[in-house]
């Protein structure tokens, strides 16, 4: 029995899928709870003969059990659901995708938002091709949609690539959780390295509200070590901040800014409050800086 997952474009042996059909799709219709659901695409659904009954097997003419054609796709769906559930995305923002990020103003498309969404799509394409690709540093005033786009990016990358992601807010609780690992009375004692290694190794990481930290030496060194580890491994990192990326040049002696420039697309979300859907502008740019000598992005 073939237990392999199908490729995204061609399906697996015995089942040919149309181009751009991974074998499943997200149905936005909400019948219960806060989300729609991921369903088998019509081609896979029509090929299913097990009725969706676990373990998705049926008895062949030879008297031996065989996997149903639907099984690898149902396994993919199950994996996506599990990864999104474990990504620490707030429940109401799970299964938000590119279509949920408004790209219009007064009924007209905003070209740079269309471009930003295209950049995210291209990021997923590059990952599926095995290429090292940049993440995003999203900055702008509160309410411009930075965190919402970060949720969308995390959902989208998990859905497209079936790789894990995590959402983490840079808050006092974030650092307190790490500090607790040094407290003799804490149940988390000794787990600081494990926490940071987990964040360093997860394929996709969102760090929300960068810049709200107290900027103590310990906090900055903790953040730098995390960012540098992800830089060395070529991991996709998405950061949001109310501060201009240029205002961060002096943090950690400029080392954090240097990493952001190398590993992220720098995106200034310049708009009225996104929730009011007013003026929408996005400035997508990479500033001219002196490139540091040393490791290239993704090198160890």
C-alpha cells in the first residue's frame, strides 16, 4: 500500500489532478463554529469509494485491503487542520487567507496591496520548489492590518506547504515565560533552551509587536539570538512593528537591523485604520544599506 502524500500538482499514481489542484480546497461556508472547512476537491471526491470512513481502506478483488484514492488527500487535510490548530493563532483568525485581506479602496484595487499578496504567494511557491526565501517585516501605525496580514500569511503558508508555524507576541509575558525557566520554583525551570530552540527551528514564525520589549540587554540578546538562529537556517520569519524599521538601527548595536534587511521584505503599511477600510497604501521597499560581510542568508 502506498502511504506517501501526493505532490501538489500531479496527484499520485492512478489519480491525475488538474493544474493548481492540490486535491482539496477551503470551503468558506460556515455551518458550525467560526470557520468553513477543508474539503476534497471534486476529482478526488469522485474517485473516493471508502465513503470517508477511517482508515480509508477497501477490500480489493484480490481479497487484500487497499488504500482508497482519497486517503493521501484526507491525510493532508488532517495535517493542515492540526498544524493550524497548534500554531497559536487566535481562533477567530484561523483559516483567514489572501481573499480576506481587502485590496481595494473606494472600489478600486490598490496596486501595492495586490503586489504584497503576490509576494506571499511567490514565497509559498519558492518554498515548494525547495528554495530559501525571505519573510516579511511589516511596520506601520496601529490598525493598518499588520497583524491581520501576519495571521493570513501564517495560515496560507501552512495550508500551501504543510509545514508548521507559530505565532508569538513580543510582550512581557513572552519574556516572563523564558525568565521562569531560571526560577527554581517554576514548573518551566530548565526549559528556556527548549523554548528558544522550538522557535528557532519552526519553519514559519510570526513575531508580533516587535519594539514593545523593554530593550534591556538580556531581552535584546535573547531576540538577537533567536533571529540570528533563524537567519542561519533560512527560516521564514514574519515580524510586525509599530516602529519604522529604520528606527531599529541602533538596537543590539545594529545587528538586529542588519538581519532584518537580509532576511525580510521590508513593507511599510501606510494607511488609515484597516478596520475602517479607508485610504490604503503600501510601500514595499528594501533600503540601501551597507551589507555586512559574512554568512549569506540561510547559510550555517
